[in-house]
């Protein structure tokens, strides 16, 4: 019933219905916008003489604005004007504000008269924000009418540029080494800055590559900033306001001094301690107060005025820009007749119909595999162990279907493992409990004497039971992320020798030779108890699966140094390997050796014993130390289990 209800969703609430609605709305809006733009662009709304509707005109304006910002006069602008005219196919002319010619790209002996109204005024100290915003290369912003390319006295000399560039290159290389993509960008004044990919400067806070040493102003910038500060303070003084301290980026903050009656004293350095008695009483100045909105507006106005005053001698004077055709002709307007209106309406209807039809076809193809996915998910919910859907292609829906099939198969495997784990846990716990109960009942019935052998047998079963419970508890703690570790510097060679000594008796009983090949001085920072537990599990497992006469070898080496000699101080990882000459593991079983309760020998009456938790605990303990566990095996020749741990610096 639930399946039928979910498959019969009303059209207005279904994905197909929403897709059709959105497509129709987008098509209608697109057609309406296209019709409106067509009407506007063909009805005489183009104003070529002002250059406000063409990107080329905005680029011409921006290029000439940059020239004015970098040159104190318009001398030499003829070549730039001719190049702009050739590139755009337009007539470009510059005049003074009194219409005295400065440069003209017209090739006729007697150029046509200029229009009565200029296209724009080229003034780097008063940027036309509309034209600057239309230009893809423009630098002007609505918040600052001064072109940023007008740097004036802030232009850095070659020596300061070179020094800052070396610092910026070092910071960028440092960031790139730690994985933060960064590059050096040079501003109009020649000052470099480090720009990080994604524009997220907080990513550099956790590194030692802090680019803050580039923020300090240079000697040239200090001199220019001091002059600018004096001009701004003079402006504020005329308004009976206290002065402010400008930062290198021309920002200000904190408080502003409250003026006292009378003229403002000239700033002077604080007297030395020896002159304190002769300095006299300090002038009566009230403590700084917080800036108000009115203060900020007054300061911003004075800073802008001061900047214009400071830069006026470094930039070219304002000029009138005229952009038009070579012959002075204009584009005729277009009268939208009823016939043209009907054509636009017919085209709009055709576009709308094609859009809806295409949306129906695309929506049907999109919804069909989604319905299949929904049905498969419902079948999985209803208890089917493995539900898959056909993969129709390599697009997003096809990849979603493939991922769903993988998830379904993985879920089925997990369910099988869960059932097997429950069965194995019950079996592993039942066996020692049954033995303990049997011995106790025998003692109660007088069939067995509680002699030392009897107690030893019960203790052995209790130890086996405790071992299984401890293993399960360790795995649960590792899964919950609460496994407690007490890391300290550990010499790997000594640890391997301790593990080998602890398992030597068991190896001799099994007829297995246990050797340690570790002349390395490599060290790791780890919990020695937990690390011995992990390596001990590997050794115990190797001894158990190695027939009499075989060999189990323990060795350690630095990453990339197989013989473990000569490069421990440079190795970033330490590899601990436990290799045996046992029966080996089939290739099909190798990916599952670290799974819980997994055993190559599935029989309950297996010869090798073990609960199937040892290797799972090894992997969890290794991951808790920031490392990885791996296994390699050749069936019939033996296996090699490795623990890869971060290396620690050797202690002196």
C-alpha cells in the first residue's frame, strides 16, 4: 500500500511537474527578456556618442584613465589614442575642459566637429563609476572615486620593490610547501602581496608562513602617509575635529581625540625621563572617545580631499573624452511596427513550445531511473537482502544508481557479517562458559575433585573468556573514539625484542623459530603497552599459522629503506613487519583479514583456534596511533603483516 501511494504522487508535487513548471517559467522569462532587449536595442536606445552601452567604449575609458593616473600630463597620449581607435574601429578624441584638442584619431584633413556632449570626463581623481563598472578591466569602484592606479608618492622605488618581492616570494613558497596554494600579486604601487587560492587568509594561521611581515609600510610609504595624514588633519582641524592616525591601507580606527579650546599643538615626541621635571604640566587633552557615524563621515570626506590634493600633481588634468564614428554618423532608430510585434510574439510562442516539449522528454528520462531507485529502496526496506537497479549510463543518475547498487551490496555483506558475528560471539562465549559449568557441576555431584589441576582448568577457561571480553571491549572503545592511549617515545628495536621474548616459549613449543632483525634506532611516539599488544597479536597469529620447522621474523625499518640502516633520522614513517613462512592466505580472502570474527578456516572445530578479533584489534590500535595496517601473502609460502607508524625524532 505504501508503495502504491508513493508511486502515485500528484503531478503538481512530483519532480516531473516541478521540472515542467520551472522550465515553462524560465522559458517565459527568457522570451520576455529577449523581447524587451530586442525592443530596447532596436528602438533607438543605443547612444554611441556616450559609449555607455558598449564594452569597447568602457575599455577605451579605462585605458585612458590608467594613462592619466600614471602620467602628470597628457603628453605622449597620441599613440595610445590611435591604438585604441584601431582596435575598436571608433573615433577617439581627447580635449581639455575648454575643448582644446589634446589627441584625435580622426584621419581626415579636416576632422568632423565633435558632438556637443562628451562621452565621459577622464579624471583619475573622480572616476565615472558607471563606466568603470562596465569595463572588464576597470579598477574603479563605487566606494572610492579615486582610481587605484593613481599612487603618486606611494610608488615604491626599485630597492623597496625588490626587498618586498623577496619577502613575498618566501612566504608564497612556504605556503605552497604546506599545501596552501598561493601566488604573489603586485599592486599598482609596486607593492607585492601573497594571494591564497580561495581568498581565505585564515588558512595560513595554522602555519608558520604568516605573510604579516608584508603589512609594514616602507620608508617611501611612511613619508607619503605622513604627508597625507597632515593634509587630513588640517581638514579636520578646520571643522574643529581632532586628528586621526591613518593606516597603510588608509583605514582608521579606535578613538578620536577631543579638541580643547584654542589652537591644536604641533605633535612632538614625548620628553625623556630626565627632562620630565622641566617639561611642565601636560596640555589639557581629553581622553580619546569612540568614533560616531558623523565622525566617520567627516574623516572619510577629509581623507578623500587630502588624497585628491596629494595626488593632483602626479596625475594628468581632467580631459573630455569623445567616442564616435569616423564620419560622425549615428545609428538610425527602429520603429517597432505591428508586423514586427507579431513576429516577436510568434517567435516567443515557438520558443516556449519547444522548451516545454524538450522539458517533457528530459523530465521523463530523468524521473524513470529515480522511480526505479525509489522502488529498490522500498524493497530493501521491506526486507529484501539485496535490491539493485539497472545502470543506464555514465551520467549523474547512472552514477547514483551504481552507488546505490554498491550500497545495497555492502549492506547485504554487513548484514551477513553481523549475523556471523552474533553467532561467533555466542559460540566463543558459550564454549568456555559450558566448560566452566560442566566442571562445576561435576564437582558438585562429586565426580571431580577440586584439586590444583581442576582449579587450573577452570582458571584457563576463565582467562579465555576474559580475553574475548577484553577484545570486544577494546574494539568498542576504539569504535567510540574513547580508546585511552598514553604515548611516549618508544624504541622500536627494544619493543620487538620484548615481544619476541614474551612469545619465545610458545614458539618453541610449536617448533617455530622466532627471530628479530632490527638493528634500527628508529623511534615512534606511542603507547608502549598498546603497541606491544598490537605486535604481540601479529606474532601470536603468525606462530599459530606456521607449521613446525617454520620461521617467524620481526623487523623494523624506515619508510623507503628496506634494510633499516642509514636514514632513520630522515624517514617520516617507521614500518614494523611480522613475516612468517606459514600456509599463507588466499588472494580472495586477503581483503577481509582485518574484519572482526573473520577466519580463513570457517569450521567451528578449526585447528588454529583464536576468536577472530586479534587482527581487528591490531588495525584499530594502529589507526589510533595515526598509522595504517596492511597485509601481503602468497598462498603456500607465507604472509607478512605491516604496521606503518609516524616516526618520532630520536632522543639525544
